[in-house]
C-alpha cells in the first residue's frame, strides 16, 4: 500500500515538473570567470546581443548582465580575470547555478597552466562544492587553437568528479558553438536545484 502511494506522489511531481517546464520560465544564475583576455565579456556581449561587438571593454571588477534565451532567464556575473580580482570569484560562484570558466584556446602552454591552476584553486573552495562547471575554450577561430580533447587534458577536467562538467570550443567573435553551450546551460536549468 505504501508503494502505491509513493508511486502516485512520484507521478504527481513529474506532472508538476512537466507543467513548469512547458509554461513557466526558468532562472539560471551564472558566474563567468577565467584569466584576463580569455574573451569572457566578448562572449557575454555576443550572447546578449546575438552578434559580435568590437568595442568590448575588459571587465574591471564585476559586471552583472541579464539575458533571456527562450524560456531561460540568465543572471550573469562577469568577473574580472586580473590577478587582483580572482580572490573575489568565490563569493559570486558560491551562489551560482553554474560556473562558466572561459579559457583562451589559442594561448600558449604557460597560460593554460595558469588557467588550470586558477580553476583548481576555485574548485577547492568548499562553498562551490557540487556546482556544475562549463569550460569554454574561446577563440577557436584562430589558427593553432586547441580542440576540446586538448582543453580537457590541459585543464585536467577528467579529474573533476564531484560535479557535472561540460567542455566546448567556441568563438565568441564568430558565434561558433555558442548555441551548443547555451543548450548545455538550458538543459542544466531543468535538472539543477
């Protein structure tokens, strides 16, 4: 008898979730981090405006943006990548539904090592435990940029087992794979929290 009650409750909850997904918008809070010049602000501008804007000013400190894509509203924290701002990443990432780490896919090995170190340092904070991570290798339009497999290796992403992890190469300038990254995020909004 208890089993039947539990099954009914399960199906009622599934029906409620389906109705919410069909008729109500979802909210997603993102923290976009990465080293300076990785293209974080360019990415956010491209997503917000639907096209590349050459006149992007690097983020000093923090910018907040709101973007709506389909039924998903995104509150985006654009966090400065300069060394002096990196310690503040934790307080924004801790309240996020997803951490988006942007890395320059056309950078040298030293820059990748520095980016990996910053990502590892960020993920060590207890306050961000379990928060999904999306790593975007930006600038895939530049000759010599590395692909997803190389980014996964260089950023040591296979070692991250305590959260959902996604990785894509993109070009914020040419709007390449932006739709794929947004799809990953909107699917995340259906299952997270």
